[in-house]
C-alpha cells in the first residue's frame, strides 16, 4: 500500500471516530420521553436553618429520641452530657437543613390527607429550637413512587418530595454520632 492510501485511510478513520463521538454525545443528551433531565429540574428551597442559629435539636426516629444542645461551638447530648459526640458528624447532620430543598411541592394538605404520605404519624420528626426561641419541626414520611421522600415542615401546610437520603441520615442512634477514641 502506498503512503498516500495509508494517509487517506487514517484520515477516514479519524473522521469516522469524530462523527461517532458527536453521535454518542447527542444520544447522551437526548430526551426521548419528553421528560425533564436532571439539569432542568429546579429545586425548591423549603427551609433554611443556619447551624449557628440552633440552640437545641431533637430527633424522634425508629431508635427513640435524641436530644442535643448547641452553644455555637460544640454539640452536647442533653440526655447524657458525658457522651463524647463526633462534632463533625452532628454538624453535618443538621447542615442538611441548610437549605432543605424539594423536588416537588404537592401543595397544601389538610390534616386528614397526611396519612397517605406517612405524615399523620411521621417516621422521623426533627425539632429545632433556634437561639431566638423559635421552634421549627420537619416531619419525614413515606417514600414516594419516584424514590424521593414525602416531608413537610411546621412552617407550612405544604407537602413536598425531596431526597430520601434525609430519612437515612436522620434515622440514626446515638452510637452513630459517637466520637472515635484517639
């Protein structure tokens, strides 16, 4: 084969690879079902609680009740003040509420409608008392059909769906938040 034919074949191969790469990228970005892609879904900010504004926090979950106080620098377990908390773990847990976002707002719900979402008797209740004395609660219910979680807050009668990891994170026991011995 001559050098000219080799160059032509090489150029053709490079051109074919470039065309295939463009097709691959277009297929990845295609929306075949007319559904919103992840980039198109706009998150709704439901609640914003700065960790520094928290004075006390309580979690009621499947393991029982965990109670904490925060002095602006350190977390303390109010039921067992001698218990050594992993400060980073507790801070990271409550940072999930700053800001609490939703994928969908299902609108206002009457009390009698909350059972359908697991919110009449929530699986997890997170109660926060702010430094100014304001009390805010977040109620976590059932998993939605899309894999998200139904929840609501004491600030609104709306029911929202959001990341189900919120329930996983707050369904913890005190030993999950223990500081490791050095």
